[in-house]
């Protein structure tokens, strides 16, 4: 009976041990990269489910939306942006609405028309006009938000201006259901011509 010499046995064991270490190293690297990507995605974005009909006809109940958390880190929202925020009366809830008024603006609603600083704004995304009226002065650290389904929305016309600190980010992609997936359109709310 011939047995392998000790050096050959040791080399075989070393090469198997090396392969196992390489495999475990690659698994560790893969898990680490996946973890870092997951962390980065969660720091840069949020995901929410649209609840209710307040943003009809543009966003629908049950859609899942990706939110850009960095969109307003260095800049204010623009009129027409769709933002996700912590509801001022219950910060555990997240709402999604459209920005209408910016800090310092005077917003008024009368005869189904929204006015910002006494000028009518053009809102091409609406299918119904508001059946309510009112007037609001927006503070320095606040914005005024409304749902697109104006008569079926809990928004700034009910509970007042939204503190800027409550904003989570800008809604930018619908990712579920797949048939409705796509980029969310944001509008530059142009002031309608007077007269």
C-alpha cells in the first residue's frame, strides 16, 4: 500500500483551506456591498404607499412611490412639486400633496380659482375646482400644500401651512403596480394671465 507523502497531504489541505477562505471572503464582500447599497438607498430615498383619493386623478390609492430625500436639502420646493411629509397633527402619518404656496406667499381661493400673491395660477393637472374659499399668509418656514382632488383632501386649507421641517422629500417615481410605473410629472405653476 502506497500512502501520499506528508508534503503532498499538506499542500492539498492548504489549497482547500485557501479556496474556502476565498469563497467566504467573496460572500462577505457581496454581503457588505449589498448592505452598503441598501443603506445608501434608504438614506437617499423613501418609499410610501399612496393612501386615499386626495391626489386623484394624478396619483391613485395603492400606488407605491419613491421619494427623493435630498431634493430639498439645499433648496426650497417649487410650486407644483409633489411632496411627501409628516402630517403636522400626527407626525407618525405621512401625507403626499402638491406645493402651491412658498414662504411669504399670500394664497387665496375664490370662485374655484387659486391665487398666489393676487395672481391666478394655471393648474393643468386638476379635473375639479375647489368648492371652498379662504385666505392664508404663509410664514417664513412654511409652505402651503393642496391635494389634486381639491374637494376630497385634508391639506393646508384645513389644517394650515406645512412647516418646512416636516418635509421628507420630493415624490418622483411610481414603481408599483408595474402597469402604472413611471416618473411623476411636476408642474411649474405659471401665473395665469390677468385680464
